[in-house]
C-alpha cells in the first residue's frame, strides 16, 4: 500500500514537472518570436526610417546651400556652395546605398530618388549659376523648376519614410500580438 501511494505521488510530481517543462518551452518559443519581431522593427523598420530621414536631411541641406548661393550671387559663394553641396551629395548616396541593402524590395524607389536627386542638384547648380551671372529672369524661372524638383523629391522620400514607419509599426504590432 505504501508503495502504491509513493508511486502515485511520484507520478503526480512527474506530471507537474512535465507541465512546467512544457510551459517553459512554450514561453521560450513566444519570447523568441517577440524578440525577433522587435529586432526586425528596430533594424529594418526604424533603421530604414532613419536612413530615409537622413536622405531627406541631405536634400534639404543641398537645397538650402544652393538657395543661399542664389541669394548672395557671388562666384566665391557659388564655388563654396558647390563644394559643401558635394559633401551632402556623397552622404545622400551613402544613405541610399545603405537603404537599398537594408530594403532590397524598395530598391527601385531608392534608385528613383537618386535619379531625381541628380536632376534636382543639377537644376540647383544651374539656378545658382544664373543668379551669379546676373540673369534674374532666367534665374527666377530656373528657381521655380528647382523648387518643383525639390517638392517632387520630398514627396518620394516621404513615401519611403512612411513605408519604413509602417514596417516598424507592423513589427511592434506582431510582438504585441504574440504577447497577448
């Protein structure tokens, strides 16, 4: 009889241990899913958003530098502006390459941004050169084209930024759904 009770207690204890072990494995599985979702949101979503914001900043910097050169209208300022803008162009290209690597599915959009940025930069340089030469009529017309190019470029960058934010939000939502 004592052996029978002892066996029942060992069986019950073994059952509790088995349930705890199963619970531990289930918790580990869900924790790994949450960790994966959060890391993806951090690395891809927020990382991509940071790169898109970097691109946006470089566009604004180039626009400001070239617009200032148009306002000052001296050859020295134009030369300095081209040098300074060139540094921002290089940084924009670095951000674009990193974004293409991080988000290969957005490669076409990023390449479109690079193409539009090249056109935008050339229009800005041409506008500044016209103002430095003193051709106000053509300079004003070129400035309108430069501003329109900046607006078009800004819209495309904002679109990518929104996609990256949405991806990050989806990653966080996935983590929260796993927790609940």
